[in-house]
C-alpha cells in the first residue's frame, strides 16, 4: 500500500513543506530536533491539519486542501506510537488496548504476544518504560492500522531495553504489510530499522535514498552530518585534478576523480585517515597538529588541525578515529604533538 505525502503547514515562525512517497516499505525520517519530523507524522495521523497539499493512503484520500477533504483521525486507519506513548492514565493495560480494538479476541492475543500477561489490571503509572511501550504497541495494532507511524519510539529507554524493543519493532515490521514511517535523530536506529531514509532539514525532505546508498553516498551536507561524517569542508577547484579544501587549508589531488557538478563541500569520514610514519614526498599526506585525544569505549578519537592552517572556524578542526589496538602502535608519535595522515581521494564525499 502506498502512502503519498505532499503538504505545507505554517507552525509559528516555522514552515513545514514535507513531500515523500513510500510504497509498503519502512521509511525513516532522520533529522535534528525541531526540523518538522514529528509535525509531519501528526499531519498524516490527522492530529494537525496542513494548510495545503494532499495526503493519500492507498486509494483513500486522507487530506486534500483543494477538495476540502480532511478525514478525522479515527477514520484514517493510522497507527501512531507517540514519543511518550500517550497511554490513558485512568485505564488499565487491558482497557488501554481493548479501547482501540473492534476485535476483543485479537486484543487478548496482543496482550499475550507483547508479554503483558499478568499486567492487565495495572495502570500506566505502575509500568516500566518497556512495559509502557509494549502496551502502546499493542494498543496501536489492536486498531488494525493500514500505516504505522513511530515517533522516536526508543527515546525514553535505556540501552538494554532499547535493544530488546528494537527486536519487537523489527518483528512487527516483518508481519505488517503496510507502509511504516519512523521518526528519529539516531542514524544507527534508522539504519537498523528502515529500508529507505529521508533527511529532514528546516521542514523539508532534502534527500531520500535507500539505506545503504544513503550512508555510502550522501548528497548533501545535512545528510553527511546525520550519517556521522565529522570532517566537512568548503571546496574550490584549483585545477582539473585538484581541489582546495578551504576550511582544512590544504589541496587534495583527485587522481582522475571528477567533481560532481554543483558540489560545494567535501566530506571525509574519521576512520578513513591512514597513519603515515614517513611522509616525505607522499601525495595527499599532511602534517597534523594534535589538539585533543579522547578515549572512547573501543576506539580513540584524535582531534587535530592541519599544520599551517590559519583558519579558526569549527570546520578547521578535524577528527581521526583509531581502533584501540592500532592506537598502541601510533600513540607515541601522535602524543608528541605532530604526526602525518594520508587522505584517500577515492573516499571523499562530494556534497551540495
């Protein structure tokens, strides 16, 4: 079943212009807080009314500004898992689930499936975060929705419970035949749960790609940052085979790589740098000045500037991530204050 969304809504000083189509697949909307992700879901669900545009689910028009169609939320067949779960506080687990169900037997099956047996008479205030989420999932499914909307479903859970509930969501997705839309600001969550990923920035979906393509080849600066790229610089073409990275302060030889038309920036992932012991006469190898070393759980984060770079903006500071085993081999040189790293031009990401 296809979900088509093309809407515009003014919300205070913010203007949402959200447009995408998903056809029975798992779509993640990835973006920073306040970019319009949750507002998009609320418009689909009928909680918020767009100012103009159209929302179509299968062969049913949920909203059409020109034709003055605006189905109430109860008639849209949309399952919505709110960020705070929005359970009715004065209803037990059983009543929360059954109030959405036309088929009470199916509701009882969901209580069993989501491990809520024995909790039926408890109220939301008596539940843990995981129990509350399972109750909210069961209530959502009890209504037999045609599309599922998940609004940052793991934000209130610790890491252990988050992993367990991700398995529940994946099981749900495998059984559910309709489209689903997940809102998140966590790139790893989007990668694990979605088939396609859309980047939202300032109320617009600025990029929409398959999951692997999105991480391997982001097209925009916003997408690259959301995929975790820590090193991004403005660029200028110096020659046909060389670019100047304005923020890093160095030129990079491209080795017969063509710069895409319209590219304004370049990105380089932190784990792509290669440590070089002897950097004499090596192309795309740069002396680096150490700024800070931060130990992570399984890696070491090295923050540095290119030696000789006079820029003092935030993008002039680069990041190199080294596995702890490799760190033991290079840390003496790095901690001395200066060291050399090589850039592989084939790993550069050209961005708009």
